[in-house]
C-alpha cells in the first residue's frame, strides 16, 4: 500500500488540471471522463486509484491486462482496451473488457461483435483514426472512418461511441485534436478519446470527452 497516498494525490492533481482546463474552455468539467492508463503499473496502484474514486482503467497489453483482472476478482470498475489489437487476439478482449478504443478495421469489429458474450452489455467501441497520417501509428485514415462507422453500427454486439487518436509525439497536438473533433462532428459522434498526461489541456480545449492519462496519475512506468 506504499502507493496509496501518492496515487490519490496525483489523481486529485489531475482532476484539478481537468477542471481548470474545462473552465478555461467554457466547458462543464463533468462532461469530461478520465481513463486511468495503468499499463506497466502494479495491481496495488490500480487498487489505490480505485479506492480514490477512479472508476475506468485502460490497458495496452492483453496478457498483462488479463493477469491484473485475475488478480482483482472483486474489481467493480470498467476496463478499457487501448492497445494494438491483433485479429487473432480479439476473443479475450470481447469477453473481458467494457470498451475498446483501438478498432481501425472492419475485420476487428466483426470478430469483436461475434465474440462478445450474449450475457454482457454490447461492447463500447471507439474508432482509432490516424489523424495526422503518421506512418508509425495504427488507425484508419480519416477518409475511411465513415465507412467503418456504418459497418460498426450494423454489428449487433457492439455500441459505437466515438473516435480516438494519438497525435505524433514530437509536435503541437492541437491541430490533430481539432481535426478529430471536426471529424466527430461530421460523423455525429459525441465521444472523443484524446489527450494524455502531457497534453490533456490542449485536448480539453479541442473538445475531448475522454482523457487517457497514465504517468500523471501513477508516476513513471516500470
Ligand atoms: C500509454 C498511453 C496513454 C497514457 O500516456 P501517459 O503519457 O502516460 O499519460 C494514453 N493513451 C494510449 C493509447 C497509451 O498507450
């Protein structure tokens, strides 16, 4: 439990940053959800954040995520998958997560829908868009998003929520955030998963509704 005070304090500081950025942008702080990105952080750190009121947790690496879920059988929050997803690894994601932020092709969407157990609520989906055409990054091209929206809407076990992006690290993220927000308006989608520890203010200014924050909550990763 060594992590408890540190995580709770950092979480509070992140909430203050979000509230300030929201007010500066004329937005309601309550309209912006916070996803705690717990990749390469301990189970104890997740428990500390949960105890401090954090509900939604994001994981990138499937096996690591499944091990943490197994170590937290009474966990009553939400699990979001935010990593690269191979199409032969969709089943455990469909069975154990509440959200997937990184759907960028129809094949992934079809498999997730087929594999989502009937007893669970539909799986919440964000389409990852390679908004700044970064060759190193996953995501569909902006021009492909409309077709993927239509495909996902036809799948019975998925619930399309919105768009997600990861801007290139070495430049001002504001244009990428603005472009994703514009695409979201064109497609009439109201969830925008964008903004991390270093750029959450810029993301809130551009209209983010779901921030994915890791190190600012948990400290450096292992
Ligand atoms: C790791 C990660 C984050 C969190 O990054 P921080 O800089 O630690 O806040 C957010 N989104 C994705 C997709 C990530 O992989």
